[in-house]
């Protein structure tokens, strides 16, 4: 019996309410709009459902890929012989005084909006970040001089040896780095942030200001995975790419955005191979011009 058939039966028997799709095109679930089919794709609604599913997958020794909002990932054109777990339906938020506890699948933009509606300040920077809270914790997401490390209190995650809550002092947060980038087999289930009481009008004004800046400077009208490269020490990736004369450079349907050179965009029909080819071209050209090797920020799944 194949692993797919065996898991199909287990899901039917023990998790009948789980959304469980077969041969699901990953292009439907990423902001890049790129990626072939996953053998199976699951959409748990609660941490408990995800924990049970994770146990089945570990027992079956099946390759598993965790997906938040799909805004920082590039999947292969041929698809994956794997189970992709999408956390987007894990979307509960609770308030307790000045803290918010939210499931991993809650988008950072929604969490920031919730905080504003509750009159809490500290998450304005996250208003335009399209990723999920879980992915944001893993990468210590940030923008406009703010990051999750400024407000994060703790994260609860499923480790191979069980569920544990880890305080911020042990999360090893730094630029696009956390304990979870070191332990990719751990799954963030929920996280808690501590904010401060603020003026709703002032919070909304700041959020609107940052969104206007984002729209003016970033190619939001095209599919992309956000900033393609991490910021190298002492430099800005977009400036290095622009100075190397690569604005508008293309490989197939993938293009260095003429609006912001830090973004590789899908102009229509771009494949994973197109994007990877353009990334390699950018890396080589920038290294030859400036002696800096750019490191992709986008998560490349092969």
C-alpha cells in the first residue's frame, strides 16, 4: 500500500473533519503563483488537529512541508512527493490585558488590525507584512524599523519530543533568524505578543502611512515572494542589484522589478526554473560588481 493510500485511510478514520486535498497545485497557495502539485495538502483548523496529523506523518515517515500564508516561498515546477500542511485556517486571536495570543496561521496584517481595533500599539510595522504569525516568528519578520522581537513574549511549538512554550529570551531572535530556523522540524502553533495602550486614531494613521510607503515603493501589483534577498551587512540588496544594472533584467517570466530591484516578480507564467535562473544571475552579477554574495530570503523548496 502506498503512503498516500495509507494516510488517506487514517485521515478518514481519525480526522474526518480535516480538509485533505490530493494533487493540489501549490501555485494556488503562494504569493508567487508558482509550483506544481503536492501529493497531499492538509488544512488543520486547530493546534490539536495539527498535532494529531503530525503524529501520523512522522509514523509514516513522509516528507512534510509547513506552509503559512505562502508569501515567502518558492515551490518546484514538478511539485512535491510530500504532504504540505497549510496553517491558514488556524486563525484564533485572544486578548488578555495588553497581550494578544494568536494561532500560527493568523496573518500579521490581521493581527496588526486586531491590535488597532483593540487600541493597542506596537504592531503597526506589521500592517503590510503579508505573512503569517508562525512564519513571522520563524523569520523574526519586520519592516520599517520594527520587528516581532520587539513585542514577542513567547511561542508555543510542537517539537519532535512534544509541545513546549519557549520564552523570548530563548528564541534566539536576530535578523531573519530564530530558534526555529535552527530547528526546522519544529512547528510553531501559537505565539504571544505584549503591546501597549495607544490612541486608535494615531495607530491607524501610522498604519496608513506605512502602507502608503509600501505601495509607493514596492511592486505589489505583481506576484512575488517579497524581498528576494536578505540584507547583507553594510549594504542594501536592492541598491546593490540596481547599481549592477539589473533593474528590469529577465529570465523567462521572472523579472527584477523596475520599481524596486530587491523584488523578483512574476510577470505572467514564470516558472520556478525562471526565478532560480534569475536569482543565480543576480548573485553572480552583484558578486562580480561589488564582491557581495547575496543570500536568498525567499524559502526555496526543492
